[in-house]
C-alpha cells in the first residue's frame, strides 16, 4: 500500500481519487449472511470471539488463570507510564492500575492457557517467541522453545499483542475441543451468500485489467484498490514539480517530500509503501525509497 508511478497516455482522463474501473469487480452480488452477521462463525464461535475481545462475559478462571491485580508488577509499570504520559497526579496510579485490571481481566486474549499456546504454535504463530533473527531471516530456536501461557499473556499486554489470525486459531481449536462446528452452516464460513452459483462464477472469472499505457507519467495511490492522484505529465520533472506545488504538497501522506526526492522516486523505484520506520524514525515511503535509491 502506498504510492506508484504509472506510464499512461497523456490524454488519460480517468477522474483523480477514483478507483480505476479495471481494479473493481462489478459482478459482486453476494449479500452478508444474516445468520452469522458476516463473521463466518458459528454461534459457538461467535460467543468465543466476543469473549476473546471482551464483548461477552469472561473470567480468567475460565482458562484456569488468576485475574490480574493492581499490585502486579506489569500492571503497576503500565499504570505509572499512563499516568505520567497524561500528566496526572501520582495518587491516580492506583486508580489507573485498577482500571487496567478491569479492562484486561474481561478479555480472553490476555488470559490464554497452555492449550491455546499449543494451538498457536501448531499454526506457526508466536514466532517472536519460538524463532530468532539471524541477521538475514527468522530461524527456529535450538533447542525448540515453547513459551508458557504466562509469558504470552504478559506479551499481549505490553507487546504487539494478538492479531485477528491468532484469534481465529484459538477459537477454532477451542471449538474442536468442544466438538462444535466453528463455521457458519449457512455460508460455510465465508460470511456472505450468493444468489446462485452462476453469479458467483461470473464474479470469480472476472480479471483485473491495468489502465492503458502511454508516454505520460502519473502518480497513483495503492492504499485503496488503486486510483490516480495526479494528472499525467510529459516528463518526470513536470510531475515532480506538480507534487511539490501548493496544489498537491498539502496532502498528509506526502507532506514534506522534496522535489529531489520525488524526482528520484519517479525515475527510480516508482513504488513505495505509505510509511516506513527506519532506525526509529517515521518517514514516508517515497522519502525513504529516494534515500536508498
């Protein structure tokens, strides 16, 4: 997702900021499954998902765990950090610690057990525990390392935490242990229902098409399916000049990018993500791509 240079005809007049028609499948006729609300989950799995995120009644004891308490070291560290960040008084630390406990104790994601860890490891997750960076790639630790549920739960509070894939893995494994179906029987887990197979086949047979090619230089965004965000220009220099003009340079994702950086990007890599974190600094993808080109 980010910025991309495309070579299009100089008279290419597709509206700016509108997704290119060749990237949008016009044959989608499916409707959200009414039985599962588009989640694709069975009734049992939906309840488990709500418990995972704290939307349904949950207690740490359900997973054989003890609730976090305001005196827990990690809770105290987080409470002090939050209070200091917000500039409130020291006596508010206890109140903040109590609030964090109420928040964290109501979600399964912060109270997984060893069975949940086992399911995640089996699915190739938790690699930041089980693998190490060699300088070139992630390699399994030797001997094989399996984190405890306590380690993972602390990480879920203070680290990057679980994503939706981890949620799905744990829910599916729990449904299997309960001998319950994890997917919606009405939509077979897809979340939507097609009026007929013919409509679905037409949709699946559709193929993405690129815009016409030509001598022009144009900037596109790829955050959506893809749309042009500048006119087409005869030369890279003209496009770069436009991108630092008042007409364009105010755009937040590209703010501060210089003419030289734009020109290097246009002539060089021609594609970059929206943002890149490099050595702790946050820069636009275009700026970083220009620097390393």
